[in-house]
C-alpha cells in the first residue's frame, strides 16, 4: 500500500516551438538529449519512453509526431538523431529556392506571393502522407498535443491523444493534423479534412492553418492556476481551459498539482532579437502590403509568432519561480539569429548547415532565462551550459521513468 512518504512521480513534458526550417535547431537539441538517455539506459532508449506529454506546433508538431508515432514494431518511427537528416534531405523540396540573382524569377515569385501562398505544399503533403500513412492520433506512443487554428471557426483546435481515445471525431489522421499545424499563412496553403465517427455516423470538418497563430510555443499548456487546479471537478469546466493544461489535470485527477511535480523542457527555434529588423519609424508607413511583405520578410507573421512564444515563456518562467522550482523548467532558445538564419524558409545548403551549427553552439552556451524587460535571455551564473543542463535533465527523467515503472 502506498504511503504519504513515498516519492511522487513527476509529469514530464516536452514542448517544441514552430519555426519552419529553423526546426533544425531543436532537432539538434533532441538528438543530444536522446544520446544522453541512451548512455544511461541503452541504445534502444527513445524520447517517447520518457515524456508523459509531447507538444509541438508547426515544424515542432511534425517533429513531435515523428518521435511519438509508432512504427510496425510499436516503437517510435524516428529516433531523434534521424530528425535532422530527414529535414536536410526534404526541406529544399518543401521550400524550393529560386535564384535571388534572377530578376525575372524574383519578380514572378513576388507577384505569386501576393496572389497565393509562396509554396504549393504538394511535396510536404505527399511526404507526410507517405511517412505516417493511415496512423491516427489515438495510436501515438505517449500523449501527443498538437495546436492548430480553424479559420472557419476562428478559434484554436487542439488535437491530443487523450481526446482522440474518447472522441472519434478528434481521432484524425496524424498526417492531416501535421499538414494543418504547419500551414503557415502566406507560406503554405490551408488544409481541410473530415473525420467520421463510425458508431454514430457523425462527421466533423476542419479548416486548419498553422497552430503558431495561437500557440507558437505550445508549453502554454502548463500555465496553471494552483487554486483552480485543486477545485476542478467537471469535464465541461476543463474544456474552457487551455487544452493541454486539461491533459495535465486529467492525468492528476483529484491530486494537488504544482510545478514541483513537473519537469518541463521547452525548445525554441531561434529568434532575431539582435537584428532589430523592424522599428516604429518603418512600420508607421506600412499599409496592408507592408505588414505582409517587407524586403522578403513577413512582419505580421514574425511578430505574432515571436510574441506568442515569448509571452508564454514569460508566464511559465514566472510560474515556476513562484513555486521556488525554477530548475524544473528548462527553456533552450537562441535569440541571436540574423540574416537568412532568421527566416523560416530559406533552405539553401549553407543556411541549413548554419542552423545545425547554431543548435550545436547552443549546447555550449550557458543556461539562460528570459528577461521580461528586454525579451533577451540572461546567462545564469553557476547553472552550467545547456548541454550540461540537458545531461542532468536526462538523469532526472530516467529516474522518473524507473519510478513510474515501479508504481505501475
């Protein structure tokens, strides 16, 4: 019989931001983490074995699905070390580059971007369908959470494994959800699909775009209000809350849950904080076109995705500090991207390699936390490098896995 003195298992959460080709940065971080787990627990260790919840938006949603979708043997379809190889092979075909020195192609591309998405998305759609085949959300190896946005309903739609198991109309194909959550406005076309409940014959239609418009940093799932957590009883009440927060609450039903009982790893795809790409003087002259297109950039997209990710980090950092357990929340993010590296779609060999190097260098950088006044990351004295923090995180979640296996 369990006693009150026994150690409680923590909820372990992985969150991966959106960011197009910049997914090569978290791809590098995830490969490092999985290698540390393999050093502890053997070569067959996979990330899905350790995380209770894996959340991802846009490119982060694709990566989250890659590491949680099952193969024919019931193991993760991708090892973390294979993510970047997959990206490096396919990104140039997802985001084909025209020559910047070809005036005619440049003008043609510009006109095309004003009248339709920059890329037709056909290769991405075919690739994801081939990789995931008919697998559905309820089949994932751990609880997967993928934010999207339904432009017909004008509201976020969050898909999760737990929901899919209880609601056939939310048990969509993983391929459809991944295509939807990565359909960034101006870059890729929106995605429409339908689900069906065979038992009731009911159907539901989804009209989705990139989940980043609502939750580019999906760790928003853990912005918890402590007093409310202990009082939640009705499922209908939970529906009004952040969906992934609901996932945590359902996993800890009738138990007080606070940040001390959580371990959260949040991985960003980089930002261009130092570049000062835009300013009020420039933006004051923008009309509709200026907000959508400025020197090859899309200011409106850049702004709302960075704002969404940073606001969540502000809130979550504050939350964990208020519980005196800031070490339970590790956010790894580069805020010094510049030039092509700050784009979401420049898939040249040189730029992709630069992003991989950024991820590698990030592992050597000191652990940092966001300064709410400047938005920049401040180095934390005495907390080591990100690589050292990840190695320690690997030890913690390895122990958590052992503890949970004893409880079960």
